C-alpha cells in the first residue's frame, strides 16, 4: 500500500453560486466512494462507522457487475496464506454481523471439498497441518455416509466450518439499502464519475463535493486512473456461471472439487500440491486449460449456483462456450457422484485480474485512494480491505470501532 499523508479535518471549501443563498448550498461530503459493488459498499460502511458523511456514486442504475454475478461465497478456506487469508477471516466476521441487521439471509455455512485422488488427500492433510486448517477436518467414514450424495468412492472429504454464503444478487442491493437507511449513506445511481479529484468530483449528473474519495472501479479499467491501473498489469477474467434446478435435497454446505486444490493458493502453494497438479494435468488437462474448477452453492429455493471457468484478456467476453459448460458439469458429476439437474439459467461473470496480486491500493493524491481486488475475492475480503484503507485515510484503528448500526451525527 502506498504511503501518503492522512486526511485531516480542515476548513472545507464550499462552492456558492451567486443565485443561491448559503443556506441553499448542500454540505460537502466527507468521503465519496466511486462504485457500488461489494468493495465500494464495504468502504462506505467503514467510513460511516467512524461518523463520516458518505456518498456512493455508481454509473449503473442498480448493481449489475461482478458482485452480483458470483456465488456469494465468502471463502476463507483455501485463500492465500497470510494477508488474504486474514482478510477473509475478518470479512467473514463482518458479513456474519452485518447480514442479520441488513435483512440478508446466510444461505449456507461451511465447505466440503470432494477429494477424488489419493494425491488430493495428501494435499488436504498438509493443509490441516497449517494454521489455516484449524477447525477443519477430514470426515470420518460414518460422516461421509451421512452426506446426501454418494461419497463412498472418494479418497476423502475435507470439511471446513469457516465459510458462509449469501445470495449475491439479493445481498448486494439489500446491503446498499441498509447503508442508506441505517447509516445515512447517500447514493447517486446512474451517475458516471468522469473525474475523482477532491474536493470536486465531476459526474454525468453534476459535480459532487467531497473532502476525500475512494475509487472502487471493479473491472472498469479505462474511466478513472487508467494509467495507474495499467501499471499493475490488470486485465479481465470472464467466468461461465450456471444455475441448476433444485436437486431435491439440501447440501450441508458449499461443495468444491479437488480441481480447486491446484487453483486456490492456500492449498496450491503447499509442496504436496505439485504432484497433484501433474496428475490433474494428465487426467483433466482440458479443464485446467479453461480454468475450470468446481463450486456448488445452494439458494433458498433449492436451486444450485454452479461454476466456473476462467478466461483472461483485455475485454470481458459475452459469449459462453457449450464445451466449457460441459466441463463444469462433468466436474459436478465427479465431485457429487450424481447427474447434474437441468440448467435453468446461464450468465457470464467478470472481475479484474492481475498475476501474483490479490489486490492493490494506490494513492493518486493525498486524499484519494484507488482500490482494486484483482483475484476474484471481493466478497471474501472487501470488508477487511475497507477497514485498512479507511483506517489509513483517517488515522483510525478500525478494530476498535463497533459494527452496531447507528446513523452518523450530522
């Protein structure tokens, strides 16, 4: 994170037009957040918690981007060791506190990783020996027999109690509404920000005055600070996503396959994963080439959200491949031991991506931050990232600031 002087409360400039009286001029905001995806909403919450007057500026009339197109899976288990894993743990705790206040249902808790290969079992055991494996376990034979899908032919099943899942297409709008109602955050929907240089931000719906700004552009690489984004070699990742019909039973948690053990760095960086990768390259080379691994989550109506694949480039491709979809469904068969239910919905996901970089914070100016999650972990880490950024911006220890909902003082 780039070090810059902190924002200090000072005399705030006010623009007064000759035709208006001073009383008619709205007060400036303390912080403007550009982007109403999960990263932007997390920063709005963090700033509101320390009493800041916040406005969120979003170019779309409602949330339509990466944050509502994913699984809503707040993943702790398997995240990269170190900062990303710690951020995921903190963000999970904030989700758990915020969700009931905001009327967001936690649809599932926990994770089951279906281990088909003996080499996958070796990776799982190595994972359990790390600090990241605390509280996780390999299911005993009787526990595997109690699962609602065939598990007898598996080498093992890794269970984690640490993860949770929300319905992202519902959770993101509800989170925004709660920020407005409970915390007094202002939203400017359908306002594209053309410049973000406090104290004035120029938008398609007129200027906005704010002392500081946090730009959370999602996978928009061209509108604000494109040179700084390009310096981090950011591209886009496109995902194939599916919704399957209710299988007629409830999964006890989210499901992943052992393809994820060579993708998620909490496992893949372990020495034991090298042999597994070589084996999967022989047996599942086509799936690995298309970035296919498996996540299965379940919605309140029983439907399954299933994915995904990963294809990288400068643009998010709108076209989904039937071949790649077949690879995802084959991964479902192998992990669950059942035929997948009918596909009822298809869509493409997208997120900003950069090699060997889970996220970055840049500081184009003392009162400006550019924040991008570049690893598809926004839902899993955004709340913790926001605490770090807002804490640095205002010189506050966010760990000491309560999460209880209250409207900030005027």
